[in-house]
């Protein structure tokens, strides 16, 4: 059985989430959805963000880790973001 300590879990979660596709949202949908939100719409939005943000963060982590040229990946600014 795997370890459940938070440190090890935190390193595995981004790998799991980056296997999931990001959900596309059009600008028109955002404008229509948020012009006069109802309580039910706000709840739907919170549920969407709860599931979608880890996926999007995981994809950004993967891009920062594997998708940049070495010169850029080793810049002080990227290293600062990775340490955060």
C-alpha cells in the first residue's frame, strides 16, 4: 500500500491531474453565465472550479517542469515559481 503522508501525496497529485483534459470555456459562456448569477449558478461555478483548478494547476506545473527550453527553465523567475 502507498504512503498517505501529505508530502508524498502532494508530489503525486499533479501527476494524476495532468492526465485529465482541461475543460474549455468560451468567453461568451463566461459572459452569459456571470452577467446576473443566481445562487444555483454560483454553486455550479464553485463546483466547476473545485474540480478544474487542480487540473489546470497540474498542467501548468508540467509545462514549467518539462515544456520549457533549458535556458528559460533555469531562470531565476521560473525557479522561484517552482519553489513556491
